[in-house]
C-alpha cells in the first residue's frame, strides 16, 4: 500500500480531526444536510406533500440519550411540527459519520409558495468562513410552489453522498449529482449559509475562488487557502416550461486538512472517447461508448448517475485493482435522447488517514444522447428547459458584442465574469471615490467572485485589461 502522508503530516491531520470530532456541550449539531420533497402524485395538483430530511453528524457529536427529533416549519400559518428520526447509519466511506433520515408530510391550506425549513439552534461555532458566534443556528430549507397550472411535482433527488474532506492548496471537487424524476431543468447556485428561514448569515464568506457549474452541479474549489471547517451551500432551482416551480438545498461541511495527497480521477482512454475539454460526451451513433476511468492514490472507485436507473444503459467491468480502474460501457438508446445532459460522477476514495476520515475526489462527465453532435449545449432552450443560467441571474441590457459578460447586476453576494474570447485579463474594481478595492485575474472561461465584507452597498466602476495592457471593457456595478 502506498504511503500518502509523512508522520509529521499525520500528526497535523490528527489534531485537525480531533477538533473536527470534538464533542461540544450542546446536543445536536448537523454537519451537512439536505431537504427534498414530492407532491401526492395521486392527485393532479395536490396540497399534500411528502418530505425527506437528511443530515450528517459525526458519531462523536451524537448524544446517546438525545431524543431523535427534528423540528420542521412550513411557513403557512401552522405550528412547527416535530418529526421522529426514521433511520441512522454510518457511511460506508466515512464510518465515523452518521447519516440520519427523517420523513414527514404536510397538508398545505391553499395554493401558493411556501418555504419549508429545518432549524437546529446549535450550529457549531468553529467555521473558518462564518463569524465565531454562539447564537447562529443551522437552517436548511426547500421552496414548494403549489400552482393549479403545474401538475404533480417531484423535487430534485441527491444521488451521491457529500465529500467531507479536502486538502490545503489542492483542488477540491464534489458533484452534487442530482437529477429530476420529472425531467425538469435544474440550475445550481452557491448561496450563503442560513440562520433562519429565508435569512442568510451576514458574516458568511464564500470559499475563495470556488465555483459551481450551474448546469452540471460540479463544485470546484481550486486551491483551498485555509485549513479547518468550511460551510458550502448549494441551492438547486427547478424549472418547468421556463417557470420556477421549486428549490431544494444541500449544505456541506468541508474539512480542509493541512496535508495529504489528492486522488487523481481520470479517463485513461480519453483519445478513444467522444469527449471534449469540458468533459462533455456526445453519443451520436448506435455504437456503445466505452470509458476507462482510473483513480490514482485511491483504493476504491465508484460512480453515481441517473443512467444507472435504467437497466443496461450503463454497465461496469473492473479492469484493475491498483489503482482501481473500471471500464464503463454506455449504450445508446433512443428513449434517453433529450437536450439536457445526464451527469455521471466518478469518485475516488483513499484509505482513511485516520479513523473514519476518507479523502475523496470527483470527476464529472456530462453525457448527451444526441443524433448529431451539438457543441453549445449550455444555451439550448427547448420545451421545458432553460439556459445554463436562470433568468434572474442574467444581467440587464447585456450587449452580446462585449468580450466579457459581468453579471448579475445589481450584485448581492457574488457575481460572474464570462470570458467570451478566452483571453488572459485582469479585473480592476473601483469605488465611488476612485479607490481600487479589488484586483482579480480572470479565468479563460468563467470567473466567480464572492463579495467580501469590504464591498459595501453602492456604485462601483470596473475595467478589464488584457495582458497586453489594452482596456478590453469597462462598466458599472451596483452592490446592494
């Protein structure tokens, strides 16, 4: 077996894990959680909904005598309900983490939009990206829209467990791997952690440089810059015929370890596979596509995908144990053709460096079953589907001739810059007093910029300068 860390690194990791699992004085303390739902499908547009709450807690934070109850609010004038836990089990890859599941149902009084939330007042206080206060709660929520014009709805479903650990300075990749049972379009967004229903934590800071692909759900943190515990929250917006019909949320605890070695998950036969540099696979013929995936510095390789729900649409054959390598065969099927991609998440898992903690890494593929190759899938907009960016995130009065697309405007928590011509450039942001408040090198594709606490509400001016010194673009941004 390979040795992944030195003894000094192992001591540092043990110290961080001790802090990770340290038992506080309070009873519960969810580390990660998600909330999903579906309507009573026996009716055309029912008022009765079923919910599933899942949260993850280290065994060391579990109080044996604590009553396993979750408190749920429905924002419809009814009283908060208490729900008894349905099941609890240790995770296979992280046996020191419990996965706890709660099922509940609710009859809403009328049509409308409702925010269903789970709240635990005992959020831990040792997050690197949340101010150290003891009065901040842990809240996860879902938005249910009951509309007589919308038939029975099932929210997105989370298929892959969360990845709890990353390594300082090394890329952290995690795919939410959600799918919609009704075939509705999904848009993924990074949002701040919440302390109450519809109320974000004011001190929350987005992980520096982290982005999420709004169509595939792939979260990438290129170089975690601070060891310790970080909160990452992803919200999935569900669209049907270009109308927003619901939202679900997953909060992830990411423990950044001070040392270690990342798993390298890669396609070994890439030149034989119809895959581009954006990891999009286009299946355009009747021939099966074989993809050999390997995970270096790992002892197991697993895959998660909606495609596994259909018998024989994707099959597996192990070809190597060290490192683990599996050949996946994807078989064309006319019934699977659609404009939206099928997401496959390949996950490499390393042996635990210390008891119960596994280091993991994801590789994401977006698979299209298309009769002809389509090279710009992100902007497809057919029946029941939306572009990669939801309408509310689009900038106002965008000039499509501009080299860079800066949005949303006004800015609340973050903004994006799309580099349409893929040229090296730098953003300079100035406040109303013409003081430089931000300088950010831009990616050749898309740059995500989290709003820092120094960017107070007001008008700002930006310039984008290429590496040749030419001013490519300038404009204004309003921060709310």
